[in-house]
C-alpha cells in the first residue's frame, strides 16, 4: 500500500494569502500546503479520500490519471468542492466513479452537485453516490469507518489495514479511539497549536498519539500558524508534519 499526501493544508491552505505567512518560513517549500486530501494505492486500485478544491493540481502533480473510488470524510467545502475535477478521471477511464459518503451528507451533495450524480441536459452523470457502511469491501480491500467529533458536526475516520486517516478531529466518541490501536501509519488533522472550537490542539493530539502509539504519525490539515521545522522539533522522531507530495509505503 502506498499513501500519498496530496494536500495537508487547513481550509484556507497555507499561506493564507500573498504576504500573509502566519508563522511559516516561506523559504521552505513544505510550508506551502494545498487543501487536505490523500491518495491510497492498494491492490492495483487508487482510492482518494476527499476532493479538495485543489484536486486537479494535486492529481496532476501525483501523475495520477485514474481514481477507482472516493471516500468522503464530511461535507465541508475544503473536503468536497474539488468534486467537479473528477470529471477528467471519469472521461479518461470511461467509467462512473463511486463516491462513498455517510448518509447525512447525501442530500446536500446531491443538491450541490446534481449534474455530477444525476446528469443534467446534455451532461451524463460521472459519479455514483454509495451510502457508507461501517465496514465494507471495495473489490478485495476492506475499508472500515467510524464517526469522530468535529465541533457541531461529525466526520468519518477511515481505516484500511494498518493505515488510518482522521482529519478535522475535535474528539473521539466513547471508546472508538481503540479501533486505531496497532497502526503502522496514522494521518491526523492538526489545525494549529492552540485548540479551536472544531479542532483539537497540539497537546490533545499528542495525548491521542501517546495512547495509540502508531508506528508513524503524520499531521495534516495545518494552517500557516504551523511551521514545518518548528513543529517537527516539538515531536518525537516517529511523529512529524506532512507536506504536499509526501509518499509513505506500508
Ligand atoms: Zn477541513
Ligand atoms: Zn471540516
């Protein structure tokens, strides 16, 4: 299995805008972050988690010309609004691509992207909504998912073998965190050092890491308040900030 961090920025990306660099060193390319998404290559299938507004460029940079399925974490625009860019993947491979999402996301996605899922006038649909189940097989790949809290809404954590992805994380419910024991790689959202009403801060995320002890942890969904080098220096060796284009083989 190969994991590619296509984007690891928060909803604004990083930096925020021209000369709005926050705390980052702009001479370090790794601080330039597009909106969060990840590509999973496993058993000759390409699975994409979320369609960020930067998707076209992200797939181009990853030299990716085929997506077999999309898994959605939640309906926020920084995780969904690149969906129209999936049209090229459908066209190139002449197929309708499944989009797995929790049931509560379906009405809004169907309404916002009607032409994509239902077709409109001269345009044929190019994706198909699939209601997410807690555990299901896509071809021979087992995908597990559960909800975590993100302030006023919930977000899906995804787990495939010993890899898991939890972005936009405020807290886990009950003992759900125990589903993430024995991971080889955990990609987890860290918006900024201080906590936010919808995102846990650094100390809370570090507590989760200390409890779970994944072999490796990579931060994603970072604002320009987090500098790559400074953050790396605050962490143990097997915990580090991601950067756009980072690839990890598992
Ligand atoms: Zn987000
Ligand atoms: Zn969000």
